[in-house]
C-alpha cells in the first residue's frame, strides 16, 4: 500500500470496526431499547478517534507481525 492509502486505509477500518463493535457492545449493555441510537452514537464518538489513532500507530507492527506469522505457517 502506498501514498495516501497508507493513512486512509487504517482510518476507514477504524471507522467500520468502531461503528460495529460499539453498536454490539451498546446492545449487550442496554438490551434492545429505544435508548440504543443515542447511546450507540455516544459510544462511537469515543471509540472512533481512539480506534483511528491506535490503527495508525499499530499498522506497521501489525503488518510485520502478520508477515512473520504467515512465514512461520508456510515454513519459511
């Protein structure tokens, strides 16, 4: 991955993952209720910036670790 994609990709992944995970955790914590949309949004507002920063910081080590794991699996 090159250029702007190196920055955009982890942010897009963080957006999608934080949206889904915060939604699931909100439903687990509240059960099905009318409060979910507002509480989900509040949870996501905290989760997304956190996830984006973490994704940008760990993307390089994660790629290296992935390469190492795959090499071990393939016997290299």
